[in-house]
C-alpha cells in the first residue's frame, strides 16, 4: 500500500549549482551522495522533512530543446512485494523489485501519460533512515 511521497527526482545541468540553491537558499539538509566507481559524486539526496527527500542527479546530456529536469516521482510503500502483487492484479505493469544503491527496495510503473513512478520500500539499512532518525535525536 502507498503510504506517502518518498522523493521527487530531478536531473540538473550543474550539480554544485543545484546543491547551492537547495542547501544554501532553501535551507534543505544534505542527506547523502551517490558515488561512482571512481568515488566521484553524480547525485545526492536532500532532506526535506519527515520522511521526504529531493533526489538530484547530474544530467549527462540534454537535447537543446529539452528544458525538463523532472525525472520521476517516488512513492513510499509499506510492503514492496504486496504492492507489486496488488498492482499487477489491477492490470498495472510493474517491474520486479530490486535493491537499490541506497539499500531500499524499488520497483517501477508508468502512468498513462508516460510519467515514471518509483515504488520505494525502506529497509532497516536504508540510507534515508539514518537521516530521519538523526532528526529525531
């Protein structure tokens, strides 16, 4: 069952410029980075509050006429496998669940207009949990 919005994901042309805006202008707190095999940051999470985040990735290339940066909406679910089963029974095409680099379960659907939606099931090891638990302390 869907329990809330986990994050909204954007791709950006300049990751450092975007982080300056979200952290220094909006006052959001940096949560964690995504690093490639060369230990270079290519994305990050920003903590918005409660269990909500903004996810930002460095855009690799963009056609000149494409100004969109929205990548996907992510919905938190309480049980990833049960949610997948329920959606499939309702005729929704859902990918199998897989464990992401943030140690959370994810599966993917697409709405009728082609918008990607990630289904996100947190685990005790999820990197996001460290952030909201630290906020409680």
